[in-house]
C-alpha cells in the first residue's frame, strides 16, 4: 500500500496540498502542527498515536488501513461541523460502495460499520487562531481496510472494509468532501446520511447530565443531531455517544 499524491490529486477538481507519510503519530495532529492554508490533505498508512472521539485511541497498524485528514478553511459557522462529520460518513460509504461490493452503514454520529462491525471512524475538530477564533475545520478519517488482528479491547467489535486501492479511495473521499464544502446548503447529504444510518428505529442508550437514558432513535435533524424519544418526550442529541441495545 503506497500513497501517491499525484494519483490522489487526479480525483480532485480543486487543487489540494497533499502530504503523505509512511508513518506519523496522527494525521489530525499533523494538520494542527502545520496549519497549512487552503485545502490540505494529510494521509498515512500507519499512525503511532491515532485518535478517536472523547480521548479514545484509534488502532492504526502499518499498511492495513488508510488514515487521512482533510483540512478546510472555515467558511461556515462552527455549528456546521456536525454536518461536515455527517458528510464525511456519507463520503466514506459512497466511495467504498462504488469501489467494492461492500455497502457500509453509519452509526450516529461518526462510526462506519461493515458486516455488523466498526470498520472506520471520523474525528472532526476545529482549529483556532491565537485569538481563539476558529479558522479551519479538520476531518480525520481512519479506515480498516485489510486489518485482520486487533488488540483485545477492540477485537469483538472491529471489522474492515476490504482490499481497496488506497489512492482511489483517498482521492474519491477527498473529492466528495470538497464538493460538500463547496455546496454546504446541499440538503441531500443529510438524506443520504439518514438512509445509511442503522440507528433509526432502534433502542439506544446514552448518558446525559450524568444520567443513563434508554430511548428510541427516531430521526436525524437538519444539523445532524439525533432525535430520540423517551416516555413520549423527544430530545435532540448534538454530541456524545450512543450504544445500540441489541434486539432479544
């Protein structure tokens, strides 16, 4: 698996600064360190300190996955960051579906599943200037492609997306995300997100204000929030994690 900037750029109509690495601590960390201007892509085939949401780690072994971060100048309000996460999830699903027989599904808000197991995750972060004003959004995407062995803490729930040509996959996802960035009012992205989301209609568990709730996921709102219903009352979750309650 060898990343090639020219091959990746060939899928993108916009000029993109592309930096590739055989190994790096984290592509999100690198995006923050460099703080390159314009549209920039950082991609690697190995991370030594891959990160997920809420401080979790993302297992990123050498030459079995794709780990990429797209940095975009922030031209929309910070509230749109969750919609960008939704767009990234759809971009991954569509790219994988176009390049293979695998049709991934989405678990709100940022996990990609294949054959019932987590195969990819997304970490979206704002980057601020010295005055604490957000000036860029970075979208980190970690994908297990042909990873077979996982640490014990991940093994039961970890899967992969299959053998995919890494430059085609990276370029296709990048192009799709840039297109969304250029057209932020394109509401079809949320419809696609809902179509692939396997949480809707399922019983879920989440924690809010130090209380554990059990509810039914009923819809996704216009900003990508998860609408849940508990005892006849509806609440919109805009952050946090949920667990799906298995059907007995």
